């Protein structure tokens, strides 16, 4: 059967940041579609490798940032660092553990930032960092207008730090712009 080589890459670790971003964007789009049609089985299948993809992208982009800041990469790349400063989400900080628990207690697909709080813009660098340090059991999502938003709680020094919300496809697009500047 010709042209089936695309099937053999399923469930393998990502091989590059662009491939991981494409896979993450595709998974998010399929997840949002499945969730909006109440096809829970398809939504589960779409999310299967998402954690691995997020980890790979975040580690690569943050490692590049750390190398630039430390001087390990020469010459410095101010364009990449500027790309990390674009707005890529919103967050609330400080928060309590009860605020973070409310993210989960809202039920699957009902994740939102706490109401009545001071919501601030989050840069791509902050989104990368907060997702890396998220409390996995205190995350949620929502699908609205075909967009897939992740809502994650992050701790700092084992204490509640923030609740962050971001559009996964927009995140992928901004990560790709940053990566292309390396």
C-alpha cells in the first residue's frame, strides 16, 4: 500500500520542535472538534500524546532561552527573546489552593480563570514556564467557538502561584514564530 509511511510515526517521540508543534496543533484542533460533538472517545484519542508534545516543545524553547541568557549561545539573539515576550495567554496571581481546586471542581470542559480577580496578560515565556511547573491534577480546559483553551494551575516553591489560561493553537503558532528565530 503506497504512501502509508505517515502511519508509522504514531506514538513515537517528537523528532523536532516544528513537528511537535504541528502534532500538538492537530491534536488540539481534533480535540476541540470531538469535544464540541460530544465524541468523548475521539477527544480522548486526540489527547493521547499531548503531554509529551508540550514537554518536548517547552524543554527545547526554554533550553534555547537559558543558553541565550547565560551566554552559551553566541551571538545573543534579541529577536528570539523578544518573541518570548509576546502575549500568549492570561493569568491570575496570586491565588489560593482553593482557587486552583475550583479549576478542577468546575468539571471537565468548564475551566476558567477565577471570576472577580485581577486578570493579567501572560507572555509566551510565562506560559512556557507555568505549563512546565503546572500542578497536573489541577488543570482543566474549555472549548469555545472552536478554540481549545487550557487552564492550568502552577505552584512556585510548593505554594499556589497562579492560574493560567491560553489558546493551544495560538500557543503553537507563537512557539513556531519564536523557534524560527533561533
